[in-house]
C-alpha cells in the first residue's frame, strides 16, 4: 500500500511539473488559466513607447484617434466615426523583453487584431473578440533577451483603447526611435481601400506594406465611405508636414464633379510647392462588372480624378504623379483577391503596394 501511495504521489508531482512547464511555455497559469504574471506598464509612457501614425496623439492622448479631438464635432459623421479606428497607428518599443502582452479595451463589435513585428518579422497575430471588455493578449513569447525593436500595428477597422503593456520584470528599455529613410511621413488620404477595408491584418493595408518595405513612416487618413475632400477635412490633411501625399479617394467620392478634388490638389500644392503628390484613381472591382450603375459611378469617379491631375501635370507640375487604379488592381486580378467584390484581401493589398513602390521611390528619390 505504501509503495502504491508513493507511486501515486510521484505521478501527481510529475504531472504537476509538466503542467507548470506547459504553463510557462503558453503564458498561462496552470491552476487558474489566467495569463502568467507580467510587469504591466501604463500606456502611454513616452520614455518607453513611441506612437507613430497618429498625428494628433499628443492632443487626444490616451485616445488613438486619427483626427484631432477638438475638431471632431465639426467633421462629417463618416470621418468622425472612422477616424476613431487607428488605421496606420503603431506603437514602437525598443527593449530586451522575451515576451509582450497588451491590456486593452475594444470599442464596438467585431474582431480586434493587433500585429506585432519583432525586428521586422511578423509574430502570430493576436485577436480579441470581447467588445467593451478589458482584455489581455499575448503578442509574442519565447524570444531571446537581446535588445529588439517591436512595432505593434493597431486595429485598422475598430476603435481600441490601450491600457497597459506587459513585459518581463527585468526588461531594459532604450529610446524607441527608428531611423526612417525620410524624416517626414507619407500621408495617405482617402476612403475604404486607403483605410484597409477587406484586410484581415492591420499590418497588411497597402500603406503599411508599402512603407514598411521602403522604411518610411506614414499616416493613414483613409475613412471608409467618407473620402469626399470636404474643405475642413482637406485643411487638416494639409496641416500635416509630409514627405509625400497620396490621394486615394476611391468611389466614396461619389457623384461629385471634379471641383472638390481639384480644390484639394490646389490647396496642397499652394501650401507644399515642393512636396510630391501621388493621385490614385479608383481600383477595379467585381461589383462594377455585375452592377451597371456601379460601373457608371466608377467610370465617372476615375474621370473626375484623372483630368485635374493631367491638367496640372501639363501645366508644368513635375512633383505630381498620376496612378491609374485599373493598373494597380485590374479586372483580371480583383475577382480572386476580394471578399466582398469591392475591397482587396491581404494578398490584393500586397499587389497594390508592390505596384505603387516604384512610383513612391521615384517621387521621393529613393
């Protein structure tokens, strides 16, 4: 009986040890199922965490809104709503932690996905499905304890509040700076394709892919369905110093004539006479093949964006570049690369970024 008892005690001890090892590997406590203990550091903390892509963050802190809080009430409703989703927003950390976690609150429904890149390599994306509740997510673990650059891409289609960032207790931090190829960001303005609708991962919008590949900072002011070039929105876009402006208003520009778009081009050029501007006409979609009315709208929007750009180029503007959307994602490409017949998939955005890269390199002299 004593032998049997000792055997059972040994077996239980061995099983417990295995569970503890497994818990350490997975980031979970074996007895409670909760996340293993991290050192939780309040966010924001500018000495440890640098926020990129949210131009007015100092004013809106801790909200990760892409438009200034003091201007929100005066903006069109579509811009207000979508600017609360931090597309293009990134948190940069330089430290020695072997694992990283976020404590955040997702506002609204749907999946909230964060992409973490460690020294440029994507880790397995972390997703929360708890809308309105504080959630702890492990972004990566099992790394070495050498200093590394961590870039966290924030959700591009949902509002989120970051409460704290979890690291090892012995983590050492350095100034979270990154040497970009140009000191000023590329500023994107437009609609849903610009914002990244259809992409699963926030690091896979075409602006994110393009600027990561070319080592450029960027600000994404794509507002799904609301890229209409209103005067007060244009004024805010114009107020951001940029290495290049990329205008991709897409089909949300609607049935307007060329007046608003032309005024935007002229405003940017008056304020920034030497800054490159890339104007993109709407990409193709399966929907316009199947719906004649949508095709008419698409053809109209391409024309009212194309003609003012051509006029300014012919008048001698050598820093203005026209990109035809049909060439970025054409009728032979879009069908298999779109979930809803309108917006590209992650793969589709990768194709757009690859085709835009030579244009942006030429515009910036890279």
